[in-house]
């Protein structure tokens, strides 16, 4: 004699699937709305420079002051300055640009336990989705200035490099600031990624290391002195498929 095992009650898998599909469909509309809203608000900010860096950098740290100086020079040179809108390096970027001639932009992200909006933003755009926020960092940037930071900063700079390397976005300056901070990573890229042919030696040319604020601005202008900042029709088409 065998005793049949009691089967736990479950939702009909067909109905469960329908419920999940419906929820995801509405979520897709939410993503679309976030994209449209951000595009409409940010489409006039170019030329712009995205500045990445740690949210944990204190206001009395040398990195903070250096970021502030770079952002002010960029703003006065005619570049909108884009940051993640939060504290630390992000705040320093917005704070430096805020009194300058060009807009200070904050792309704020909703997080469970951190990220409070800093007060130095002429344009403040909120995001629920990290990936949509990263699209906007890239979509409107003429250059990337990367200050010391953690996983989030590494994620942002590696994605920017990958998009340029693969031709999914336009070639533009990627400038790492504070050489001692980046030295170990760059040494590993050269001795491991290049040595094992994970990337080509030419890919190293996508990255510049510059510590002087004035030279950062000069490097960006040098890149664009022949081609200018205005996108061609083909370049605008490329940017649509980030």
C-alpha cells in the first residue's frame, strides 16, 4: 500500500505566466516613459561632459576639490557637466559647474539605502533604472572624465570604453584623472588583457590619463578641433542604437 504524497497547492502555471507577462508588459511602458522624459529634458544640453566618480569621497578630500576645479573649467569652456547627481565626486562635479557658464546636470538614481540628490543642479533628472541612466550618460556626452571611484565608476567607464571599441557610439575622449589611483588597473590591462590578446594594443589609445584640470579641457578641444561637436546625420543614427 502506498500513500500518495500531498501536492502543495500552486497557482495555475498558465494563469501565473499570464500575470507575469502582463506585469512585464506594463513595466516596458514605464521604461519607455522614462526614456522619453529624459530625452526631452536633456536634448538641448550638448556639448556635454560626463564626470564619473565615487559617491563616498568626502568634501575635504583632494579628489573632491580636483573634480570641482575640472567641472568649473569645463562649464566656463561651454560644456554642460553631467554627473550622477548624488554626493561625493558627483556633488563636486555639479558644485564646480553650478556657478559656471553652462548647465550643471544631475542624473539621479533611486536606490534603497543611499543616493541623496545634491543641491547644485540646474537640471535634475530622476531614474528608476540603472541601464536607462547609463544610456543618458553616454548619449549626450562629448567626453568622459573619470575620477577615482568604486564598482559603479568601473562599470560606467568600462561600458563607455566597450561602446566606443565596438563602434556602438562615437569615438570620444575617455580621460582618467589621478594617475596613481589608476596605475594598477592600467598595468593589469597591459600585462594581462593585451598580453593574452583579450584586447588589441590599439584599444589602449581609447584611454588618456591626465591629472591637470586645464590639460583635461585642452585634450577634449584637441579631439574636436577638426571635426567639431555637431553630429552628422549618420552619427545621429548611430547614437539611436546605443
